[in-house]
C-alpha cells in the first residue's frame, strides 16, 4: 500500500526532470508550467490518495483489534 502512495512523488519527479530537460537548453524557465504541474500533483495526492490510504489503514486497524465480549 505505501509503495503505491510513494510512487506519486516519483512520477512527479520524472515529469519535472522531463520538463526541465526540454526547457534547459538556453530557453526561459517556464515557472508557471512548473507551478501548475506541482499544484496538479499536489491536489491529486492530498485530495484523493491520502484520504483513501487513511481510510484503508483505519479499516485494517479496526479489523485487527479483537472484539470484546
């Protein structure tokens, strides 16, 4: 589960380096494009993946606790 969550920052890093390679040939740095990319991935990560992971961990923790009689 955690491996999939941490795959998102790796994908963001690959996208960032690809964008930097395209622009880094003496052209102007597209700060707005980078900001939009970071914002996009940040929103995906925070608004969808983190709550899903927390819900699953909470559910798994509740299933693991023994029932009291």
